[in-house]
C-alpha cells in the first residue's frame, strides 16, 4: 500500500467582521502547499470558504479585503450602493433598512465567480438556517449564490433568502462552526472559531440594544461551538483572540487580521506535525 497525504477537512466559523480572521489560516495552508480535501463554512465563513474553494488564495482574499473594506467610507459606500440597487423592490414590498444578502454576495465576490457548487475547485459545504422549520440546511450542490447568501443573512439586519421553499437566515443560528459537514471523511479535522472574546465594557457605558442583540448571539454561538467540539472533536482547533472589534466593524480589517496573524506560525507548526504523524503511521503499517 502506498503512502498517501491526509485528507484535511476544515470548518470556517461564523463571526461577522471577526470572520476576517479566517484569512491568515487560509494563507498558512497555502504557504505550506496543503490543500483541503473539503471546506465547510457558516455565515462569513461561508463567503470566505466559497472564495477559497473557487481557487482564490488566502493572499488574494487578504488583498481584496484590504481593498474593499479598508476604510469606513469605502465599506459603507458599497453597502449603500447595494441597497439602492434594490430601491424599486423596496417600494413594492415596503421600505426596509434591511440589506439584501444576495446583493451583498454579488458586491463582495469577484467577476467570473462560479455559479454552482460543482464548478468549485475544492468540494465545499455551507450551512444556513431555515426560519420555517428551525433546522439547519446544509448545501453542497446546486446554486452557490442563494446558499451562501442565506448563510450570511443575520436576522433583522439582512432579509431572509427565499430559496427552495425555505426562508434562509444566518447559519450561525444553528451551526456556527460546521465541523459535522467535513468530519466524516477527514483524516485531519480543523475548526477555526472566530466568534471572538467578550468585550471590555467601561463601567460608565451601558450597552445599546444593538450591542445586546449582537452580544447575545455571540454568547449563544459560544455555547453551540462547545457542543460541536464535544461531538466532532477536531484534531486542530484555533480561536484567535479578537477583542475590541464590533460585529460589523469590517473596516477594522487590518486589526482583525493582525490578531489572527499571531496564531499563523503556531497553526503551521501544529498542522505540519499532524501531517507528519499521519504519514509516519502509514509507514509503520506498510
């Protein structure tokens, strides 16, 4: 029997702006010359994971993130333009401050992006939540745009995506780090948790209603991730220490990636050790 490389499954978790911390881990695997056998993602992990699966490198994603999110004016200019493109629809259905996640997907994916899962270079799975049934919905085939957009649709801030008879909302509601989607055929299972850490609240500041809503979602995600880790124990689990970044402060992209960069070399070392152990075990058997 020949010696084979391990099949690596990696789950990219939800975390809104903090999800940009996935990029250094993507870069680390690229720099090692290691290609995942399968990628799964939820929410922003679904958006970044689909780009990686489509053939973008981690370095490509970093450059695009700096270009598109590097300033508050640049970010909100894009979001405002996206909202205005749906103005006619807004007048038909009632004016809403909610963003359309499918148009967000269009804005933040490069031209020529694959339209279907089967056109991706790496098998990819994303998770959304069906608001009707309260269950997660796992997508690995068919149209990519509604699946990823549905996974992105944070309740209240984004409209649900109507797709295949479902109302899709943020996958992080049910599965914030989809280890289960890649665990079954992975020799090395990796989970990247970008949910972040509790904020340091000054004694004089009372959290706003939005702070409470988003912070509560973060707390629930933390509990769900703990259960996922217990059920599908990853071989490598990394949780970059991200503090002082609000859920939608995407313009802090450099601060977020700097925080994750501190784990990059440690991740490379740990992954290399796991790969070497896997290969050494095969040599003993053969």
